[in-house]
C-alpha cells in the first residue's frame, strides 16, 4: 500500500517538474525568437532561430528523460 502511495507521489512531482521545465524551455525559445525578430541581418536571424530550435530540442530531451526516470521509479 505504501509503495502505491509513493508511486503516486513520484508521478505527481514528476508532472509538476515536467510542466515547469516545459514552461522554462518555451520561455527560452521565445526569447531567442524575439531576438531573431529584432535582428538586422539575415545571418543573425538564422542564428537565433537555430538557437531557439536547439534550445527546444534539448529541453524536450530533458523533459523526456525526467518522465522516463519517474516511470522507472
């Protein structure tokens, strides 16, 4: 019985962390996209867009690892 309660708590905490991590990743992506919008030349725009893409990929991977570790616990 205690194991079931512990699993539920772990999943709940993982869900909260997943939401906050996803929000932080989206905020970082939005910051890079805003910089891309303000950039004067096309090279800088492409560079900021690429940085936004990489930030989103890395954040998504971290969220996926977090979810897997919660599932394994």
